[in-house]
């Protein structure tokens, strides 16, 4: 038992000194804000194009990746004071921009890229070139459990996306959207101070 404790202590010491969470590791980011944290383990690709704002928290098992397409410089920005759950995935070959104060549940996927889908090509879909279109999520949004947000989507500020939804089209400010594909079911009415069915 003592040797197991020592081994685990050595692993933590190594990771915090030379790898995950170390100052050298943090300096690889385009920006990693004060109080921002990413829980171990995490799979990150393209550190130099990832910005995470002050006090934002990403729980363990995240996968945040930038992929290169010719002529496109990928960029991922996560704003300040965001709380992001377990198994969060961002697959980006364009731009993914998440605003401030965004709440993201577990097992959420955001993708700005997709493989080409030409069935007449000799290449498999996996080998066909990537296509990309930016994704934005506005300030104050709440993204539910197991949501998928696909390329080209713009989610306005203070929106709620219901659990299990697949967002294929943009959602305007102050809307609730659910389903596969996600559809708007309510919008907030500032005159009556309530959510109103669409």
C-alpha cells in the first residue's frame, strides 16, 4: 500500500512539474486566464490556438482539438466564468467561440468541421478532406447533457439547449431549443417577463 501511494505521489509530482498543469504546459496556450482550470486527464491538440478565460473550469476527460485546413487558421476561445462538464469535446478546423458565463453539461460535442461526403470519390469518408464553418455560443447560455452542436451554428445569448439535442441551425437570443434536429419551442418575452411558446 505504501509503495502504491509513493508511486501515485511520484506521478502527480511529475505531471505537475513537467507535464499536465505545469507552468511550461500552461504557457503553450494562446491564453489561459487567472483561475482557469482543466481537470486531468484531458486530450488537447493545438494549444497555441486555444484561449480560456479567467475562472473557467473544464472537468476531466475533455477533448479539445484544432485541425489544420489549408488557408484556415483554427481558433478556439472559451470565455470567462464558464463551467464545462465531463467528457466535453471540441473538434475545430475553423473557429469555435464560446462566450462568458456559459454552463455546459457533460458529454457535449461542438464541431466546426466535418469530412466531405462524396460517395463517388475513391477515398473513404474518413480520408476525404475536411470542411469547416465557425460555431459561436453567446454569453450566458446553458447547454444540456449530450448536446451536439454542428458546423455553422450560431447560438445567441442566454439560450437554453435541451438535453440530447442536435443543433443543426442557428438559434436566436433568449430561446429554448430541443430535439433532433433542435427546434425552438420557447422565446423569452421581456414585456410579460416569461418564456412564451413559439
